[in-house]
C-alpha cells in the first residue's frame, strides 16, 4: 500500500467510493513531518528560517513562533549554522553529500545531530531545507563505514547464481543490517502488480512469499516518489504528525514541496494500511531499472517502533543501489540469452526463406527451422506469396485474422487477453487467448497464437476489496482493506505474456524479412518476366495485304502482370489475333496467362469457331484454375475477304478503323470474364475495308489512377481518329502518351491494318 493521502470521498448518497479517487491526492505536500526529526526551510543566502516543524521545540527549546523569521544560527547555534553554511558553499549537489554532522544547542546542552540538506523551489525562489535527526548508531558516519557495513553483502550478491538467489541474499542481508522483523523483495509486473519474490522474517511470523498485491496499493503519484527517493522510513506508524509553520509560502500561497524530505509525513491511509497489517514501523528501498520502479525492498517491524540510524539507512540505500544494478544486469543477461537464441533461430528461418525452390509460407512455418522456434506458442499462421500455412494448434478463421492484422496501426501487435481486448476476433479464434502478429506488405502476415494459460494467483487480501467507504460526519472517507489473509484468484482468458525480448526479436525478424521479400520479389519478377516473354510471339505473322504491330509494357516498377497478345495462322488460311489480361501480378499471373494462352491457341487450331473456343476456355478456367480470372478479346480474320469475327469476355471493346481515318468502338455485347463467363459469348461479324483496321488493347491503356476509363477511351480514339488517313499512326507514341507512371497495370496494344492497295488477286 502506498503513501496515499486520506482525501474526502463522495457523499454517502453519491457514487460508490473507490481508492482510486485518492490517486490524485498531492502527497508531495502533506504540510507536516514525522516527529523523529525537525525540518527547517531557510532562505538563502541569509539563512533565515521561513518554515519550521512544530516539534522544533523538542530539539532547541524554542517555540515554533519564535523560530520562524529568526536567523538559523539563533535557532541551532552558531557552530551548527557555520557548518551548514560552509557545506552549502562547498558542494553543489547537496543530496549527494548528506548528512552533515552538527552540534545543536538545545535546552539541555549540545546535541549531536545529522543534518540532511536539499533545496526546493517555492514561489519563484529556492529554499534550503535542513532536516535534523538526533545522531544515533556508529560514529563517525562516513562512506568507508557505509561500505564496510555492506561489504560482505556485496560479495554474497556477486556470488548469487540466479535472480532468485539475488532476491534471497538481498532480503537476508537487509534484515541483518537493519534489524526489521520481516524484509520482503517485491517485483512489479507490466501492470504494476507486486509479487513477493523473496523474504527473510522472524521465525514466528507467517510467510508472505509468493503473495501478490494489487497495483492500486502504489498509485502513480506514490510510484513517482519511489522513483525519486531511494529510501523511505517510518520509525513509528503510530506517530503524531508535526505540522509545518507556516503551512504555505506567504508570497506565493504555495505549500512546501516535501518530495525529497526524509521526514515527509505519511498519508493517513498508508498509516492505516500498515496498522491493518499489524506493522509498527517500516522502511522501503526502491529498486530501479532505467529510472523506473522495478521493485521494492519492504521492511516491516511488528514488536514496536523501530529507529534505524541514518548511517544504517545509508548503508541499506547503498545496498539497494548495488542490488538494482545487479538485478538489472542479471535480468538483461537472461533477456539477452533469450534474444540471442531467438536471433539464431531467425537466421535459420531466413536461410530457409531465401531458398528459391521452397515456398515462402512453407519455409517460414516449417517445423525445423520454423517460427515456433523463434517465439514459443501453440501455433502459427503464415500468409505469404498467396499461400496460407498453419502449424500447430491453429484452427482459426484466417480471413478474419488477416483482416484484423491489416487493420492494426502497428506493424507488430500483441494481445494477451483477446476476449477482453478484441471480442469479435476472439469469436473467430476459438480457444486462442493471445496473439503476436506481424503485418507485412501486400496483405501478408505472420501470427503466433497462444492458448489460455490458466493459473492461480494468491493475493495478500482480496484485491477487489481494496477500499472500504467509512462515514465520518457528513463525508465518506476511504479506508484500506483490513483483511490480508491469503486470497486465491483463478485467472482465465489470458495467455502467457509475450516476453519483451521475443517481441524485439520479432520486430527484427520483420525488418530482415522485408529484405527477403524484396529478394524473392526480384526472383519472381525475373521468372515472371521470362515466362511472359517466352509466351509472347517471337515474330508476328505477315499475311499478304495486312500489317500487324504489337507492344507490351510492364507496369511501373517493372511489375509483371497477366497481359498477353497473340497472333497465329489457322489451318483454314485465316489468322487470329488475341489480347488478354489475367488478374494479378507476378509469377502466378504469368503462369495462368501461359495456360490460357496455350489453351485458346489449341482450341482455335483444332478448328473450333470463336464462340466455341471461348466457351471451352471458360470451362477450362472454371475447372482447373478456380482462383484465376481473365479478360480476353479475340478476332479471327479472313485475309482475302476482310471479314472479321470478334468476341470479348470481360475485355474492353476493340476500336474499328475506317479507310477515311475514322476510329470508334465496335458495337458489341461483352460477356463476363473467363472463369465466370455466361456460357454464351456473343460473336459479331465486321468487314474491314482496305485502309481500315482494328485496335486491340488491355485496360492498362485506358484506365489508371490518374485517368478515368471514359477519358482514357477518348484519348485512345483521338490517337487513331485522323483527318489524313495517309499519315500512319506511331503506336510507340500512343503507348508513351497513355503510359501512367503511377499505374499498377501493364499495357498491351495490338494494331491490325488492311493495306489500302490490295495485292493482285485479293478480293476487296
């Protein structure tokens, strides 16, 4: 339980009181001190007392009213004042040079006292705070004495073989050093709940080892104080606070900030908390990691008040500092071991992923090596290169999981209680309590899954009953729980937390996996490009009286798509020209394009008419290529008569060119794409007169990010609609003008023209 001030709660008729209401209480400015010492706040450089605790009379014999406004020397004696003045002139960092031994002139003669100094800002100026405690313990107090007091403890800490050994040694050494009845080492988890991980106690006391305490026992503002001050002492839980006079600064109206005051008064709620535990005196030593509260050494005394000399406290603080360094180093060693092991597994996984003969999803999800060796989990799901592979216990709705991963703002996302944080996803992943997800480009992903980790937590009292509302007159005050009996809670719906070192390893895996993806994309691009080039005609037919030109341009960035064009002479003397486009990019699209191109060639070569060929092609795609879809426009031409038969499945209509230079879209019905066709494609007959022709093209020529389809069609028509039909069209200029650098699609253009001057014997 923290030093949390007793605030005024809601009225009895208002909302239920909760200890969290006190979380904003300004415990840095309690307005009083513990009476085992005297606090004086002095202005500088004149060293005049501006604030004093009322118990100053016990040390000096002077009433607080006579002390405030008096010179420091008149209160404690000239010798003590001179010692303090010389100290503050010599040293800049006063907190690092405490305490200063002084002789205070009291009513019964000189009293040796330890003066603890620091400065505090009040009302735009600073005050020198002097805390005086009657000197006890071995003298003189010095750094060598402090080191000697903990020398043996440091040696035992150095020989501790594990974190658990360090905890045990620390608890035993602090108890031996300070004489408290019980010394516990707390460790805080990510949610700030504390667990007693080591304990040294009086033989007749019940053990608290393994008990947990809720995060509300140390609210945020108390946690900040523990991070500011290493050590905190309460010699007598039943003390009567000594108020500061005046309570606020006269000029600014601000109270005195006692953040760094060792005598700072304790919250009444915290005092009540300790009293409910039967504690009569306590001390805490902060264990910090990177400046943040990592744990606490908590000391409790039950036999009565327990005064710990400032020299012993300094030795304990020194021990806590040394322990913090060793705990951090040991924890980092353990994390480093896990991270290095994960890195070694990552290297093996990436080696497998770079194998061009192995699918990426299979390589990543493989069992040896595999992603489960990088991060322990019950299963993994990998979506890569259009493939989905699961390993282990991963019977999940991959589509829902993929949509969730792609919607996450972070590239690496963790969840440990999926039913609480993402109930819709939890419904799609039955039995899964936690995920560690990596979002990759192209809607690819890698996800680790963990099942519920059912466990029992033993609390020091019911954590849900952390506060009791108590009526005091017209108000309700908050009081800490009274029962600290062992209380069991069964935790469900949560997985084993993802270790920070594993998350860091996964973040590194993602960065290195991007390189692998880029490398594999280059391989696939080269392979797809090679496949596509091999399937495009190496030489176009040259039927008598006709001219044929074709161009293909990959998408921006060199991405290979599914466009193709074809031209072939048929057994009956006619010839066919075709432009098609398979949905998608890469090696998959190129492979599908090759299958459809060769199948359509075969159907036409065996003598099937155009309608029959497209029906057969659609049936082939439905049965053997269920994940692929393509558009195609095909033309069969009688070279002698100029008659042409045209059919289109999902593809843009061709342009018909007239002998006088006109150009317009062919009037025809376009069937659904190949793979989802109607089974009844329309075939239209068109006569191409001498000087006329046809333009076949893919949608990349007319539709892009920067050009709408209607505008793209107008632009294409304008290129072929000429006032002077004798001027030929340069199709390279057409392609260049229609090329969009931001387009994700490739471009294909095929121009078929009938000569204006027919050769001898040709029919007009």
